[in-house]
C-alpha cells in the first residue's frame, strides 16, 4: 500500500483526534484568525499525502507527522500575514491594542519557529521532543514511543529544551 493510500485510510480513523489537535492549536492563535480548525486539518492532510517518503510506524507517529504539518501550515500562514502587514487586513479594528496583540502573536510564533530551527541544529532530538509535546500535544509516553527512547529521557530533554528556548527567545526577541 502506498503512503498516500495509507494516509487516506488513516485520516478518517484519526480525524477527530486531528481536529482536537487543530482546535488546541487555534486556541493559542490571535482572535479573528482566518484559518479554522477544519481548514487546518485539511491543509495538514494535503501536506501529508503530498510527502514522497512517509514511514508511519503507528498512530502516535502519524499524529506526530500531522502535528508537524499543522505547525508548518500555521507558520506559513503567519509569515504570509506578516508580509501583508496592516494593508492586507480586510477588517479594520479600531482598538489599537487588539491589533498590536495580534501582531505580537504572529511575531512570537515566527520567533518560536526560528528558535526551534536553531535548536534542531544543536540537538535534533530535543527539537523533535518540543515539536511533539508542544505542537503535537503528545504525552511524554507517546513522544517516547514515536522517538524510540525512554520516558525519562523525554522528560529530561523536554526540560532542557524548554530552558534553551526560553533563553533563546529572551535574547533574540526581534528575530523574523
């Protein structure tokens, strides 16, 4: 069975879980975000079936791949919004604070993505753990299963990675 065929069979079985994950992601996005959870799941699905090589070993591994795809969709969406800045917004909101907060959320997401890419250069496993735990919503045990490592190792790396990212984001606030 081909990878796109496998994804086509897995998707209906895991749709509710992916939708729950998308809702979780969207809660941390700005108010009035133009992307809805269902659209996020659909975009992630299209990216998953478009992959040339996918070797999903189990449900947790597929969810992890979907979480990574959703992260990429949100980052791409944030970057496109940042490019159009204020001129690209159709709806004008008179409250400056709301606009400033939304802009800061976009910048925070892009800064986190850049910091996570830098972490991957230093320690790829820690980067994967952050992606699976933070963006994927996986438990320590699920993350350990996906990565083929022990739960205590996940906990240790998770703590170190969070501290590293916190320092990175504090020291490089203007990264774009």
